[in-house]
């Protein structure tokens, strides 16, 4: 039995923020010390991020307003505000490398340029000082935007799986998020708004962090192995920019330099149906906890949003343990890292990608999908690995794929997949 991802579709909010603009914005905030300002500039410059997307248009407006004089003329001024294109996006919606750019979402969830920033508790419109709203206010915005993004990404993935898969065929819905909460949850919202069968089996994976797409895909894989007729819709939405803070500590600054908003969805099934493009066969999964680092990567609920701990030792811990983490997965397949042509590594940050590339002796070409997503969209927590897989899938390469991601614990999730040409069905 072959279980495949028939489609992967991604979506982002339509406000684009450029890394250098956001760096200036945070460096100029009152309360930042001289050392903190230096750390901001260094962290943002070294993060490997060029652009990101946010559901906060006022953040984009404030960041763009830091551009003055020649900088404004060079960028066309106004910055990369709502509806603007990222550095690798062409006006036809396709990136310069031929891959499809993520669809941009307006405040109503539609694919369009956004409205001007509405009043928000995050930014003083006069001074451009960033405020620190409470967790309730942040979660209200999460609820407003996430509901629409879950449905939009899910609908796009199902549309891409048509005509072989229809709405009535969906048997399971698995939603994933760690950046907010609401109930009835995203699984209910997707089911009702798409008009899926009322008896669809639903599951929500909450607060697991950046590698949560892997247990979601494994749950989908298991459901399809149990019932070959199952059709599982997996949807990840993360709104990380709702939890930005202005502080001088390194963990917070690094999070501000990396995290972004995005959504991704996939349709998983063992049904023998044809789709227009190549698909990804799910082959095997593995999970492990590193023996150290539990306190170095953590995510908790605070009074002013969620609190990220992203310790400076995380890349070193991953460097020390990634080979052992992959060993069971590769051993079962009779493979070594050198024999795997395609890689999808969660871009938790440039230093993490550097460590994985060095330890596994991967080429720049093999790391290009991960580094490209980091540069164009930042770290969108659980949704990010699906952005990488989508980019890899659309590049047209064939062969075995090794995918891995890292999360609180310090947990390392990995999977083997195989690209199947469009001409092949299950």
C-alpha cells in the first residue's frame, strides 16, 4: 500500500516585512540598551531571512517608515507593505526559480492586496513605538486571522487534489498550531466552513512547536494504512508575529529576527487517484528526544503573549545529535545520508541549517529549498516544513527525500518520502 501527499498548498498574510526594515524598527525602540541594539543588528543580519509575512499590517507600516532618503528611493518607498512582492516573487505569482509563490491573504482571507493597517494594540501610529499587549488581546487577533487561514489553506489543498478527491471524500481532518487557541477549534472550523461530512474524524495538535507537522503527517499515514479508502486533510497555521516582544535578552531578539506567519495544508491518501503534478509518497517516520537541551528550546504562555526560549546552544545540540536521531530511520531503509538525493530540513535559523549541512555533508543544492524558504518567508513554526516540501516538489526533482525538524524537548522528528512523477498513481 502506498500512502501519498496528493497536494501541498501554502498561504501567507499579504503584509511583507523586509528584514533590514524590521531590524531598524526594533533597534530604535525605547528601552533597548546599547548592547541590545548591537545584538538586534547582528541577529537580524545573520538570521538568513530577507522577507517575512505578518497578519499585522501596522507592523509593516512602522517598519517601512524607518526607510528614509536614498533607501526609500531605492525600494520605491512605502516598504514592502500589504500586497507587495517578496524578493523572489514575479508579478505572475511564480518565483524566479519557477516555483509557485505562496498565495497572499487579505484581512478577509481572500487572495488580494490588503487594506491599510487598522488600529492595533501593537504599534503607536505616531511614535512607531511597539507596545506589548496582553495575551488575551494577542489571542483575539490569532482567533480572527487563524480561522480564515486554516480554511483558505485547506480549500486550496483540496482544490489541488481535484478531480480525484472531492469534499465528500474527506474522512479525517488534522489541524496543527502552537501560536494560539480557540474552541470550537480549527478542526471544527475547517469541517463546517468547507462543508465536509459531519462525521469526519477530527484531531487538533496544539502547542507542539516547530516539528508538529511530522506527528500530524504520521497520524494521517496511520489512518490511511488502517483504512486504504481514507482521505486525510492536514492543515498547519502559525501566527508567530503576534508574540513579538521588545526586550534586550538574546532569546527574544533571536525570535524577533526569525519568526513569521504562514499556513500550509496537504491531502494524504492511499487511494489510487491521479493528480496533475508529482506527489510525495510517505515511506517512514522516526522521532527521538535528545538527551540534553530540554531547557534550551521551549515555548510557554506568559502574561504578554507566548514566551520563546531559543538558546544559543540549540545549533550545537542539533549538531551533536542529528546523526543518531536519523540512524534508525535510515537503517530501516538500508540507506545512508550520502545516498539520499533530496533533503527538507526545517529552517529554524541559519546556524541550525549550517550545522545540519556540515554534519551530514549535504551540498548547497540539497539545502537550497530550506534556505530559500527561510530567506523568503522566515520560520513559520509547524507550517514551515510543508513550505520546504512544496518547494522541493515543484522543482521537478525525483528520488528519496529525507525530512527533519526540531522542537521543544529537544525533540527531533524525521521522515522518509519519495517523489513520484505525475504519471504514477498509487
